[in-house]
C-alpha cells in the first residue's frame, strides 16, 4: 500500500472513531481495498497497473455507503465528483437540454457533469429503465476512455442490473464494461445495520411512520395548492413553513417524475406523505414512483412523516412480495420510527 493509501486508511479510521462507528471485518477489508484506489493527483496512464475502479455490491443496509463516503472525503485529490442515481440523470437531462442544438449534446452534457474529475463516485447505482441504461452506458464509455477512477456502490451484482428480462440486453454492454474495467467487490456482511438501535437520529432517520386506522384518520385539508416545476403544475395538499404535505395518490398515482421529487426535496426540508397503501393496492408505475421517492428523500436526508392505514412491517412485507427490487426501499424505511 502506498503512503497516500495508508494516509487514507488512517483518515477513515479516525472518522469512524469520531462517529462512534466500529468497522466490522468485512468493512475493514473494504477500507484496505479502497486505499489501493486512491488517485494520486493525475489521471491514470494506459501503462498504470493500478485498478481502474471498484464496484462494491451487497444487500441493502450492510455497510457499503459509509466506508465509500469516508474514502471519498479522505481522498486527497480535489478533482472528485460524487453523484447519486436520480440526481445524476436529472442533472444530465438538464445539461443535454442546454446543448440541444449541438449534435454532440449528450457528450457535452456528460462533460458538464463530470468535468475534470479524477475520481467519480457513483452511489446507489441501479438500473431499471431502458433509457437510463443507454445513458449510463455512454457515461461508462466516457469515464473509462478518460482514465477516470470510478467507485460505485450498488445493491446489485453487475449481471443483475436492469433485471427485467425484456430490457436486460440493452445494458449488457455496460455490464461488460463494469466487469472488464472495474474490480468487483462483494460486501458479504450478514448484519443489516439499518435495523440496529440508533440514537440522536437526524434527517430521514428522524422520520416517523404513523399507522392511522381508517376510522381515525387525521383530518385532511379539502383544498389543494398547485406547485409548478418547469412549466408543469402538480396538486399537493399544502406547502407552508418549509413543509410539503401530499398524499400518496398525488405523488405517485399522478405522472410525477424524479425531477419534481428532487426539486421539492431541495425546497422543503420536511415532508408529510399521507394515505400510503400497500403495494397490493397500487399499480406498477405508482410503486416505482414511491421507490424513487424514498430513494430521493433518503439521499437528500429529508425528515418525513408517513401516514398509512397499515403498519410499517405490513407495508414492507407486501412491498417485497409485490416486486423483487423493493428490498432497498424497505431497508431504508427501517431507518425511521414506526408509531402505532
């Protein structure tokens, strides 16, 4: 291990101690593996024997993100970029739109997002949409051609990305690039840290899930207010004092995209999402929107109050029975406090 790599290991260990975190053996092994990845002030040359990148995968809540975040913070290069799945595609679409009159608009958009980065950290990588698969393939082509160091975390092994058999072939070129150019590390920890007791929770982890029997529903406003995002108007129950209140139907049954969720998450630090049904009573598009919504609210660290006629365990059990990819969402919802 290089002196720079050893300094990164020391910095991560110090950050863990400051946060009161005891790294398990699997995480310590991962930290040592991350230290080999450190970009040393320049993009790698074609003769470099160092790894091009690292793809970390494992079950939800097993401790992938904390070491990866700590590594990113400790990495000495100032030329580093951290992107999350939903915010990346929102930003990329916006940048491509700005270059829409140029025939090379996609490459220019990616260049705007990645810039002169030497380290690109892609957190929570997952692919469920065929259009996103094409964009992510182009991104991988771009960063690998420029010898940028890539770090990615995911709940999916590379071969399991874009699991829908109808569309899986569209991301096979991207999967091949991941397996050919990045080292793949399986974090095989058995403990789900999101089920562990937590004190002093903030942000999303400070949220609550309130079970409201149908006969005892909290009174809801009969009027709605309209929110406009990029010329599109959406109805919600209320927005005041930094809090957005909307029903599941308003957020997920209507054609709301991740662009709107991101915009509102960056505008309102507190949310109330009411009348959450089980996935048995929601169509596939509404289910996917709710999965996306939870992803964004976690990444933006928004404190949320969910109300539902169903307990959180009942909701999670039904969700995982309805769709195989719901495990990430249900693991994240276990961060919050259920209230009978």
